[in-house]
């Protein structure tokens, strides 16, 4: 079972980790159907969190808790005065283990936790999500400074409960810092958020921490009043190839042009399959050159940001963005010969190939 029986308060304490939540169920009878539900919930989340349960009223007393209750403990390292040391769920009215899972999920990250390699998945589903980058160091000599900054963040986070906040070590996450364009800011603390729209909003670096400035930035970010940071190569001065080159800054203008159907390949410079596709893709573009309402395009997705709807899991990823539905592009999964592409385009085009059959 995912949940372990605890026989003493000491046993409970030693099971807790400093830096992640701990879930504990209190019961008075092994045959309680609610205990079964709790066990099922623990099994459902066993990969992510640690669970314990007890039938001992003395342990319940230590946490001022009656049977048929679940507690979710805030990680000791990340506790702040703005949140309880543990969250309480009474099991009186629950229908199934799903209710327990939902309760734990809502409390799976503290007010200001730490973003790190083993919990990236946990945080990445949240939007808005704000990172505060600095030297996060829990060794004895630096712990106090690390907490000092984290507590400053907590003061702000407490006013914006719908935004998730996390501290992040700037060296461990230098790649993320660069994604927000803050890699050469030079300040000891940098703040950046993914907004409600999933776009990237770095805060103008501050020399000194100012609560008011941070407050203002978070409020504007929530209301969509900031300009997102867009990673982009320069817009090419000329387009000599039949395949149009798109960059972050020209994506909306070319791919989201509502007068045209667009096929866009997202590639990576190092990707072998992309190199194999290149001559075929070029031949296709040459073949449909006369179609004024059809664009065959490509973009280096490692050097340019793509909108959420055009995410590339692997390379190459090809999307078809019809003229009448730019927000819901279709991922192309057909064959990769010129004929395959032609057949697909003729079938799905909304404004191209509407004249006499030229091909």
C-alpha cells in the first residue's frame, strides 16, 4: 500500500520531508470504508507524495485531530506565517477517493515553494506561475538569507492567491532565466511569470527589492497589461526560398494571416529528420508557388517562441493553420512525400486551390 501505518508521533515526524507536503489520515477502525477511500487516494498519488495513517488516538491528540480526518502538512522549510502548518479535511461528507485527491491537489504546493528538477511537472500545469530567481542555498551559512528573500515573496504571494509563486536557484535554472530574457540582468534577484495566457512576462530587473514595484508588476501581469517577452531571431530582410522563414516576431503576421492557409514546419537545426524533409518540403513549396493564398513556412523552434497552440513536442512538428481557424491549428500526421502533402492540402485548404484545377 502507498500509505504506511504510523504507531507514534515520532514515527509521523520522521516520515515528513522538509521540502514536500506530507499527508496523514486519522482513523479509529481498520474496517472504516473511509480508510479504504484514503488508501485508494494514496495509491493514486503514490508517485508524487508520501502518505501515512494511524488508528492511535494519542497521535490524533498531538495534532488536535479526531478520527475520520486527513491532514496535509505544509513542508517545514517552506512554511510562512500566512498559511497553516497543516490543512484539515473532515471526511464526513466525502463520496469517494476523488474528493481526497482533489483536496490534496489544491494544497500540493505551499504559498511559496521551490521550483526544482524533481517537481517541475507539479508546477508547470499552473498559470499564472511566477518565479523568483536568486541564489537559493539551504546550507547552514546561507539558509537565513535564502529564507529572508522567500519571506519577502510570501508577503506578495499572500495578496495574490490565484497566482502560484516559487523561488528558483538561478544557476540550476539558468536555462529558464534565459527563456525570459533575464540571463544577463546582473541583478541578484530576478522575477518572471507565465501569465494567465501562458506567455512570458519578465519583470524589469530591480537594484533593490521594492514591495510596491513587485505588487504593481504582478497586478499588471494578472490583468494582461504587460508586453510578453518573445524569443525571436531577427526578421529576415529577404525571402528568397519558396519556403517562407518565420521567426517569433513575424509568426502572427505570417502564420495567423486570415487570408491564407498556412503549413508551418517547426524544426531544430540539429534534427536529422528535419534535414531529410528539407528537399521534399522545398519541392512542395515550389509546386504550389502559384497559389497566392497558400503559404509553406518553417521556423527554428529552438530559437523562436511559438504560441501555446503550436507547441512542438518533437521535431519536426508540422501544423496546418487554415484561414478560418488560426487558434486551432491541426497537427499534420500524414506521410512525408510531396504527394502526401499535396493530397492533404487539397483536401483541407479553405481558400487555396479554389480556382480551376491547375495541378
